C-alpha cells in the first residue's frame, strides 16, 4: 500500500502546474536562452538515437556473422 501512495504523489503535473513551470523557466533562462536550450536538447536526442541505432546495427551484424561461422553438424 505504501508503494501505491508514493506513486500517486509522483503523478504528472496538471494544467496549472505546467503554467507555473513554464513561467519559472522563462524567469530563470529568459526568452533568448530557451531556443539555444531546445537546440541543445534536440542535438542530444539526435546523438542518442544515432548511437542507439549504431549499437543495434553492430549487434545484428555480430549475430549474422555468428550464424555464418557456426559449424555445420558433422555427417555420419
């Protein structure tokens, strides 16, 4: 029961909370820094996705090489 109670406390913010968050960001960073901040976030997400696809590609290539190198069972 304690876990369920803690989970409810960590729910997504509602409408008024989003307004307060946006106002706080505007006050802290100003209007000029926000586009730079968003560009940085976009670049970070793009680099993460590129790295993720490269790792996936390397794993798939390694698995296909393993299948090619697998010895066939000896004929009896």
